[in-house]
DNA sequence: TCTCCTTTGAAGTTC
DNA sequence: GAACTTCAAAGGAGA
C-alpha cells in the first residue's frame, strides 16, 4: 500500500488519487466534452485535470495539516457524535451542512444543498465523525460507529466488527480470517453518483433492474458537466483518503476472491469482441469513426447525449423495436458518448 | 442461495 | 508502463 504513507509523503504519492483512468476518460472525451462545455456556460471553467490537480494540492494541505477534515476530534465533534450520530445518517454532505468542513475550498462541495448534490446519501455517511474512529484507540468502543465499508462475513453490518476482546493470540489464523469482517472498497465517483441518482432513475423510468438502471446512469454520467463530475471525484477522493486513514493496512487486494470470479473467458470475449465500441474507439480514435465497426457507429437517437437525461431504458428500446443493447452479444451501449456527440 | 447483469473508476496484477 | 483483472453498489432474474 504505497499510498498509506502518512503525512505529507502520503499526500504527495498516495493522495494523488486522481486515477489514470479518470484522466484518460477525460482525455478521450476531451474533444467532444470541450464542445459541450463550450456551449454550456462553463466557458472559462478549468479543465478537469486542472481542477483535479488543484484538489490534490488542496488535499495535500489538508492531509499535511489536520488530515481528514473533521478527523481531528474537533470541538463539538464528540457531543454531536453521541447525540446525533445514531439518529441521523451522517455524510460528507451532511457534514458540510451541519458542520462545515475545515477545508474552505471543499465546503463548496459539501454544503451543496440544492441540485444534484443536494442529497448524496449515506455512502459517505461514516465520514462525519471520523474522530470517533481515528486514533481513538478504542476499537469496539460502544460509541464507535462502524464504517459502512465494514461488512461482516455474513454480509450484515455488525456494530463492533473489531471486537477482539475474546480473541487470544493462539487463535488460529484461519479462524481469524473466517471471522474477519470485510472492509469494502471505498466508492469511486461513479458509484457515489449511482447511489445518489438511482432512486431518481427508478422513479422516472419505473425500472427496477439494476443492470438497466446502471446503463442509464452510465449515460447520464457522461452527460454530466465536468463540474458536476468533479464534485463526485472530489467526494470519492475524500472517501479514499479517509478510508486509508481508517484502514491503513487495508488493500483492495484483501477482497480479491471474495466475490466469485467472473468468467474470464466471457470477459475476454467481450474485450476481444471486434464489435466492442470501446475497442473501436480506443483503436481508431474519434477522428476515424469511419473505421469503427457498425455497432460502434450505430447511433441511437435516444442515446444521443442531448437526450441522455431522458433516454429510454433499454427495455423500452426493445419494446419500441429499436436496436437492443442487452445481452452479451448485443453491442454495448455507447456510453462513451462523449465521443459520438460531435 | 448464489451468480449474473450492467455501469465507471480505483487499485492490483501481469507481461 | 500498458494491458488486463477484480471489486465496489444495486436488485431483479435465473439457475
């Protein structure tokens, strides 16, 4: 865990949490996104990469100083913890609302009470009271709020996932492994977005199938402005930051194999599928769309970014006799729409 | 009961 | 360092 280096060093390396993919995505879609952002009022807005780098700098300051905002057992924190923590679900956002974060620049993100970020739900809910968790030295303390990322082997949340009072040094390692609760990965920006928007999509589309909902959410994600996406990237970055502080030794690898491994063949099949839109786009680029295969070039009017927010669910496409996008053999939705927009 | 589906992003592994 | 793999959420569907 390279990022686990604490302090400034960690901030320099580990805190550079803008993922390569993240950047790539925007590089990929830079052209089209630029067009989009040009006509959207975002004119002078910073490039997202710039924004991200500024966020990194900002977080460096935070990490180097007080660490995670609110993490440093600030005044009033404990009182609020005991009184409110159990009655409401704290979150990064509620944290901002109820108790503005210490990092001024971030307050904008967390004090959003309207718009898309108004009610980011509880995924980040454990953030509010890190003072409980950080450096408390009392694992299993009754007042401690377990991180939602902690999931016991049963899959249900335990109140005291790290209660080791009954453990003895002689306890078998296997037993420990078996009983050790799973610490989940922190959610990335898109996951946070999904959590927030899922309910809306369900309400709008009267869909319940997560797969279909996620497809819609994927399209909408691409239709988001950079600023809007940046909010989620920032949130996700904070998630990861706090996650690292809460679980310094944790690695994503710890959870490898806990899910049943997907069929590699299937995965590879889809990756090597010549009709894979992402492949064509990656291979030929946006400027050579004439080289793209048919499915990649195919443009569903409902999937056009202009209509992304009101796009039909794919089941509706099927019902309407439009080109289906479900099924392993069907072309994936052209969610990297950014590129096909121009 | 378990796995798949489906999305994007982060992080780990492999070459 | 590029490419690939796995996991994170969600809940219906199907084995």
